[in-house]
C-alpha cells in the first residue's frame, strides 16, 4: 500500500469512528467521550498500517 492510499484510508477510518462517537455523544448528551477516543483511534490507525503495510 502506498502512502497516499494509507493516508486516505486512515482519514476514512478516523472520520467514521469520530462520526459514530459524535452520534453517540448526541444521544448521551456528553461530548467528553470524543476526547477519550483519540488514543484508541491512533492505535487503530497503527494496526491498520501494520496489517496492510508492506513491512519495514
């Protein structure tokens, strides 16, 4: 996977997770859940790079 494809896929992953959390925050009426999600989102992007990447 080249860098541009990875960046687009990462952006889509981040946008999808954050949109879902935004909808959940509307239901819960608590926007602070979005702040807690940034760490796991970075882990998800790193795992995506590990799985789909070309290696070292």
